[in-house]
């Protein structure tokens, strides 16, 4: 993730991006990434999106899958309105 973030033009090499393990969810491994950018006045949401899309693409290229939990709903009774 750090290496991929460095490929986004606005991300600075120094200080270098840092990843951390933030925790474990019931169906997740929660990772964080901190990166310094050159021009915060140009907006944060757009560079965050660029970093996340680049990470997503790198995960796919390396066969890393994000599994989403599945919930099944079973309706035992369905009251009909008269």
C-alpha cells in the first residue's frame, strides 16, 4: 500500500507513507494508510480517492480479494393486508 501510494503524483516521498494494522473486525482486517501530500489546498477527497483506487487496482493485480459478508433473510410469516 505504501509503494502504491507513492505512485500517486501528489503523494510525497518524504516523509514516506506509512501503513498500520488498526484492528480486527468481525469480518475484516482494518488497515490504515497515512501519506503526506504536496498540495493540500488542492483538496483531500480527490487525492484520497486516487490513492484508494490505485490500491484497489493493485490488490486485483496481485490476487488479493476483499470478501464481503453475506446475510440471508428468511421470512417465516408474511402478513397480508386485507
